[in-house]
C-alpha cells in the first residue's frame, strides 16, 4: 500500500490555478466566448412543457443569461390548455415577455422559427420529445431522467448522434464547482481508487409528487390524453397518471428516475465507467398507501468496474425513502485512505488505513489529509441555491454550447448512461431478479431475460 504521491498542497495549488478559468460556461474557450458575444443571430427558444420545474427554475435561469447571449423565448407547447395560458400570462406578468402558444409539439415545430427547446415534460416523455426536437433541427435542454426504457434510450441516443444537435441533460451536478473540484481530486490520483460509495435521498413527505387539487380540476377535454401517452399502452383517462405520473409505472420509475439519476451520474463521471455491471434491489410501498404504484422506499446495490476485469471495481449502495427524512441527501466516496463527503464537501482520513493495521501486513499507513472542497471551489450542495447556482451555470453552459457547437457538460451519453443504471434498478425492483447489462445488444437483462415494461 502506497501513500498518495500527490499531496493536498499540490492538489490545491493545481486546482486553484484551474479554477481561475472555470467560468459559468465551463469547458468553453476564450476564443469561442468571443464569437458568442460577436454574434448577431438571435436564438429563438421554445418551452416544451410548462411544468413546475420549468416555471420555478429553468425559465428564470435561462432568462438570467438570455440578453447577454442573445437568446429569447418564442413560444410554449403544452397539451393542457391551462398550462399554455399560465405560461403566456406568467411570462408577461413576471418578465414582460410575450410568447405564442402551441397546442402540441407539431404546431411548435411547424412554425419553422424555433432553434432550440427546453424540455420539461413527464419523465417517460423526455427521450421521445428529444427525438422530436432534433428531428425538427432543434438543440435541446432536456430534464432528467433521460429515458425510462432501453427502447426509448437507444432511439433518442441514435437520433441525437445522427443529427449532431447540442443536447444538455438536466444533470446540473456536472456544472457544480464543488463537484468539479471532487472530480479533479479523484482524477489527480490523490484520493486513491474508489472502493465504495454510499448514497441516500430521504424525505418525510406523504404529499411529494401529489397534486390533489389539480387532479380534481383537470378534465380530459382540457388536454390530449392520447398524445400524452405517446408510445405507452393505451388505458382510459386517469388524471392522477397525467399529473402525478411520478407515482405510476410505466410513466415514471419514481425514486430511480427522479433522485437516483442525479447521484448515480456522478459515479459514472468520477469513475469513468459507463454503467453498472450488475444491480440487486428491493423495496415497497410500506406507508403511503394512496394508490401509488412506485415504491415509497427502496435500496439498490450496484457492482461497478471494468467489464473485462471482474476482480476489480467497487460497490455503490443507494437507499431512499419518503417515510423518514433522517440522513437526508448523502453522497460519500470512500478510498482506502479516507472519504470524500459531498454532503459536508470535505475530504478526510475517516476510515483510512491506520499504521497499527498496516504494519502488521507489511504495509504503510494510508490516510488522506483533511481539507474542504471550498478551498478550491464555491460549495454547492443543492440544485438551486441562488442566482449563481448549479442550474444557472448548467443552463448557461448549454446556451454557450448552442452557439459554439462544443460539447456541453452533460451531453447525451451522460443521460444515456444514467438511464441504463435507472432501468437496471427498475428491473431489479419490479422483477426481484439479479440484473445485468448486455453491452453488445445494449439491453437490460433481468434473470437472464430482456427486461420490458
């Protein structure tokens, strides 16, 4: 066992120098930035789905940068007439912006003047709406999860790669300064090999993803239920599955797609691995028995490592519950020398190899030096922590890449890969089988069979 060759001091010096160039649009060159500011072409953007996420976060962060980067909203597409009207009224009242309405995406793209879209629709629709966007020659900012089935996942990836459009997945941790500092620290070698990861997302919220008032007010005639279903099997109108879709499969996987997608994406990013080798999981609806179909509690155990070397790798344990908030949101990476804690944003020797245990095996002590990621980057633990937050920088990064045509921080492959992990988890939860991934066929395998919903 070797001590880490790169010291804390070396890392901090290197990271501090690198942070000077870490702008809101990370990864874009000064030359490209100059071209952005010199452009006379205004980018016209459509809003696909006027969701709570769009209203509270995506639209405000887009508008923070729109004037400087010469972008503007042109129209909103939503199949529910109430949402269309609210979007027009809200943008006029809050921002003095006038936009047009489209009853559906066909109407939006038939206009011929939309250059890019922000997609914030139901979870199962993201990949399908991405396909529509790129086939209409539009770039897109697409909320996560990217896809809930491998059929949709493969189709959307193919369409994006074929058309070459700029796609940013809403995995905003990839634009967080503290997450970049953590990535740099791991890649520097100073952390050592990842040996395990623990992740949680715990709340105590019986009303999470419930919209009882709206479900009592919406009528089928107000929207387009058939269009909403897209490629899901037809079933009669159900306002809960329209508005509370995150509680119902196959419209959403629930916890994996909404929460785990954010955290498991950092595993792929930090490790350089595309997806798990295997997943085992279980869970249930243990307390909130309100007709939901997706679990209120779950735990998944992942095996990660090179496909050609099963003797190396690490384990990820992910747990989440709606029924007790103790533990909150946690992301902790462990090496033999200690831990990188993205809850406290500290690196520490906690759990590292101590001298009395090492010497008995002819090894050397291996303990990380303690320091804060705030020494190298502004600390961020939440997706939305003010004007200069992860979502704002993530949105700006996409807007800059639309102009420069450079690869954004969370490109289509990040969404494709977190979707593999999500779908593997869903397969394990719903079948009770040990789940693997067939890399040649790009299929999720549950108990040796292809998983289909």
